[in-house]
C-alpha cells in the first residue's frame, strides 16, 4: 500500500500564484490567488467588493 506524500487534490493547486493589489477605493493591500480572479471578493479594509481588473498590482 502506498502512502501519499501530500493531500488529495494537491495537483490542482500546485500551479497557483498569489498576487497582492491595492483596493481602488481605500488602497488597502489585498491578496488574491490566480484561481480567484473570477470570484467576488470583499476588501479586508473597507468591505467593498473589489474589481481586480481595476486595482494596482503591488510588487512583492
């Protein structure tokens, strides 16, 4: 019997990238993963929904 060296489903997350961007409304830095670009996310600062197509990328 083989024991997996990582959790099931690991392969689907193996190529994820994370990005940080500033909220266009309050400038709070928020982190988003590459599989979340099409999902609605609220800013951790002001609570407004973020349109990640309009936010400024923060260099790491």
